C-alpha cells in the first residue's frame, strides 16, 4: 500500500448522458494541501461528493486512508471531515447539540468530546451563540459550525468545498492557519476554491478541472512555468478558456452598463 | 422602461409565481410512472370520498334521517374550517415571512401591495387544492344523492371556491398583526400553537354538545354550529339545495350570495391592512440579538450509541417543530369525535370490539401520515451530514422508524385506551383495541418510511409542505389498504369465533399480516437508504 492519504483512480460520474466527472486520477499525500480549481460546473463539487460518499461513482475508485469509499464506506468516512459548499445544518439544534451529535456519531470519548467542543467554539468565537438554534445563524456562522464539526473528531483528511465563502477575513485567516497546522501534523486537505489568491498562497499542489477532466496538475510554480511565469489566474483562464475575450469587449460592456449612468 | 399598474404587477406576479410552483411540483417527481400512479391515487381518493358521501347520504335518506342530513353539511364544513386553521397560520407565515423567494421579490421594482396580493392569491390557490381533493367530492356526492337541481352545482362550486379566501384573509391579518407585537421567531412557534389550541378547544366544545343528543336515526339531528361562521352558511346552503334544509334552492342561492359578499367585503381591506404593515413587519422579523448562555456546554451529554444519537436529534427536532404535532392533534381529534359521536354512530353501526379496533386502526393510519412519510425528508438540506458520516443504512433506518413509530404508537395507544374506556370494554377487549392501534401504527409508519426513502424531498420551505399533493395520498392509501386487509381478517374471525376470543384471534392474524408488510417494506427502505445519492 502506498503512503497516500487519498488515491483517486479513473473516477467517473455520469448523470444520464451528462459526464460530470470523467476519469479523474490524482493522489493527495500526507502533509499536503491539494487545491481543486475549475470554472462553475467543471465537476469539482461532484468529485468531492463522490469522495465523501454522497454520490456513488459510475466507474473508478477512491481510497481514503486505505479504505475504498464504496466497499468500506464506514471505515473510509471515519478518516475525513467535510465542509460542503452550502453549510446546511439542523436548524432546530443548537451548535452544541449539533456538535454533540457529531461526536456521538464518530463514537468520541465524552470527556474528549466536551473538551473539543469547548475549544472549537472558543476558537471560532461561537461560545456566546452556543445556546441559539442554528436556524437563526448567518451563512458565515453556519460555515464556522460546519468547520467545527469537521475538525471535532480530529480526522486525517479534510474535504472543504469553497470553505472561505461567507467567512469574515479574521475567520478565513484562522481557517488557513488551521489547515497549515493540519498538514504540519501529517494530515491532508483537499479543497475547492474559486479564489486564485487562496490557491496560490495556501495550496502545495493544484489540479485545474474543466468539463469533468483534470486539465492540469502540479505545484503552483510548475503550473505557472507552463505559461512562462504567468500568474495562477492567467494559467487558469488560459487552460479553461475563460478569457473574457470578445464576449466582454469594451463596446459590449459599455452597452450593458449604459443604464447605470 | 414601461411602468405597470399595481393590478398589472399583481397579475404578472401571480402568473409567474404560479408557473414556478407548477414547474417545481412537476420536477419533484423525476419518475413519471410514480407521478402518474400518484395522480391515479389522488383520483381514487376523490372517488372514495364521492362514493362514500353518495352511499351514506342515500342510506340516511332511505332511513328518513332528514334531521341528520340537514345538519351534517355544516359540521363537515366546520371540520374543514378547523383543519384549515391549523394549517393556514403556518402557511400564511411561510408565504410572507419565511418564504425563501421574498428577499429576491422585495428587491424587484414591484409595489408592496402587488407583492402581498400575489402571495395572498397563491396562498388561496394552494388551499383550493384541498378543496378540490376533499370538499368537492363531498359536495358532489351529497347533491347527487339527494337529486339536487342543476343550479346547485355551479352555486356550490362558487361557494366552496371563495370559502378559503375568506378564511385565509382573516388568518393572514391575524398573522401580520401578531408580528407587529411579537418577534417573528416567537410568532412562528406561537402562531402554530394558537393554530392548534384554538381549533382543538373549539372542536371539543362542539362535540360535547353532540354527545348530548338523543333519539333514533329518523329523529336525530346535530346541534347547529355557530351561525356566524362562513362554514355554517356553506352547510346551510348545501342542505337547502339538497331539499333537506330550510328554504330550498332560493335559500341555497342566498347563502352563496352571502359568501360572495363576505369575500369581497373581507379580502380587499385585509390585503390593504397587510400591505401597509408588511414592510415594517419584514424588517422587524430580522430583529433580535443572540442570547447568551450561562453554561455553553450544557448540551454536551455522555456518549450515546449512533442510533440513540440519531433518535435524540430527531426527537429534539420534533419537539421544537410544532408544525409536526398537528398530525397527532388531528388524530386525537378524531378519537374525540369517535368517543363523543358514539351516540350518533351506534344506532347506525352497532358497536363491536372489532369495529372499535378498525376505528383505532384508522386513527393510527391517519396519525402515521406525516411522521412516516417525512421521516427522512425532515433531514432537509442537512442530509449530507448523515451521508458523509460513518453511519450504516440500518442504523439510520432504525432511528427513522423508531421516532415516528414512537409518536404514532403513543397516539394510537392513548386513543385506544380512551376509546375502550368510553365504550366500556373489559381488559382483554381493551388490550385488543390498543394492540391493534399499535400494530397499525407500526405498519403505516413502515409504509410511510419506505415511500419517503424512495421519494425523499429535501427542498421544502416548511415541514408541512413535504406532504402536500400526491405525496400525501400514496402512503395514506397504502395504510388504508392494510387496514382493509386486517379489517377483513377481523371480520372473518368475528364470524367464526365469537366474543373477545374472536377479537384476540383477529388481533393475532393482523399481527401476522402486518409483520409481513413491515418486513418487506423495511427491507426495501434499507436498500433505498443505501442507494440514496444527495
């Protein structure tokens, strides 16, 4: 068995005639933050949903910490923490009740669970809202609770789908620091993001996904070197064909915003 | 850019929002075969109500029960009125304040009165669906059985069509006024409670009067419900058209005109009042700070098994969501109806233990509708939590069956105990009644859970909207089907073995039959859960 925490081989997902994920293959090593970039609808979220067991792959396999997510789902799911793109939580529970539930689902020791919940609520400045129902929380606060839930049972792998969306700058900074701490401790992070600065500043390796396929993969420097030391944003736009080009010509933009004078 | 009038904006919004709802309802059913089956099941329910009313009315007419025939319609519409009050408070709140499209709509260049009017019309249209499914077949069956003149049909259709508008206008005004004085978050729960308590108290008071009526079928009549209620006018109109009430068709037309007048007298001022208060109410609904807690970690408990953790979560959600209580309140109301309506029913259907068992079986089927078929769907958009956690399908299934079964079995056991005491049964007979209620609760819940795991709905705006339309019909008819099968077993054992022995053997036979159904449906539910993709 290799030392990779996440091994993905020829992963494919079809929805009817649509191929959302097309034979994707990559690995994530311990101590690594792996960025998953791509335009809207490229297959990032679908890939993460397959890796977390929310969707079943049409073909291919994914092994998390040595456990196949399809063949050994319970063991594989114990290996990771997950924060989805939309942090929908149980509205009628308080953050403490929600985290207590998560702790029980992962079979945590009561003392450890209590200590961790206290630490995490304090870290994300949620202690004062601990008695409120989640249904009254803003997107950013729900995001923080979802992050607490992912961190609670101290997994080795983290799947984060657009984790900084909705977070205030302080919390976003805190999250980056936590992710770096995770990798220093030998964990692995796979995160999708649209924010190139985050990918460039935080990720050890990056995959650019387009139309369900990995179009480029490597370290940020390797990808930039592909296009003659351009920025990651330039590389991304070049690979995904996302240059505004003709569609956003000066005349056309002027015509679109004409009414806002 | 062309500016539209308020009326034009209202019309445009109504049409567009209605289109969106129709598209959403269609797209919820990815499988067209199941959708077709659901529509057929809806047709079956319509036919059952029509035929039941027709046959019952003919039977009462043949028995010369003109007193009952004249007074039953007003009571039937009262049942609808009270049921709708339970539902419509939450709906009014959901349509206006808790609606997810409201921020988008408010940001559009649309006048507030146009927006409120459009939401009002949509709310009424939604209520019209209940009228179409439950009230229309009753009205048609009643009129057809009594050979009413042709004018009765269009007049009564107009009457039952405007009826929900009067009711909804009144409830929307109460909702909006409540939001002026209490915070939206408290109003939400508070109004649900008011919506449950007021009809329940009113209902029991009304039935208390029914319990004191005497005489045989031919001379018996129900006491008149309050004459100021529009439901009573509608009832008087229907019985007048049927030729058993006061005044004949002319009186029937008079009551229809009265309803139309009230609609046009109530709805415009109600809309004006709501429009004036809406903007402020909307802003206020976001008010309210975070509550500080003395001991933030008080909710952290000892280690529980995964099933206990799931059950605790679902039970907490149930206890904090009054919308989910109404199914049980409705089922208990039915028990109260059976107990107090005993005097009316017994001369028509002689009381036996088996009849009481079937009655409590129906209460269990009724009480299982919402909890069973919303069991998984209540996960809402947080379903990702379960699917990404190291939970086995059978653990989720056990919790998803235990929580609704616990609720419905409790209601069935209480109802069975009350019925047995009210009917004066001895201990073995009471055991048979309570046992049958619990068995039917288990069977109906498993049928509902199997349906919900096969066709879950995670995109609802409030829990009561999960079980609207065809979704509500299929599990209910499934439960009813099992009740018919077990009822046949009870009937057979009653014919062959007399007395309490017959009832107990019937109970045992029902246990065998329902166990087969539970085993098969839960196996299917487990496979559905394993295959679920979100």
